[in-house]
């Protein structure tokens, strides 16, 4: 069983490395634009999905909320714009 877990972690690590390479390479302009659009929002950002995408969407929201709570901020958009 230990080998199975190790194999899963290696597969995921390789996938993350490929994603990092794409974000740094061919996806860079689109990724930068997406981040700028999110940070530029003055209202709310809706994160949605079904199945695994929905699970990931909920995790993204949870991460943002936790980060804003740590910074004692009720305004997550302002909190993330001033993130250092």
C-alpha cells in the first residue's frame, strides 16, 4: 500500500510541474489576465463547478476565507489586493 501512495504523490507532483511550466510559458498571458480580472473585481467573484471541479471551487473559496480571517479582514477583495 505504501508504494501506491508514493506513486500517487509522484504522479500528482509531475502534473503540478507540468502545470507550473505551462503557467510560466504558453499560459502566462492568459493566467496573468485571469488574476488581474479577479483582483480588479469590485463586486463578488462566483466560483462554481460540478463533481471534482465543484470540490476544487469550494476549496478555493475556503482558502480565500481563511486567509482573510487570518488578516482580520471582512473584505476579501481588499485583503487580497493588498497581500504582500
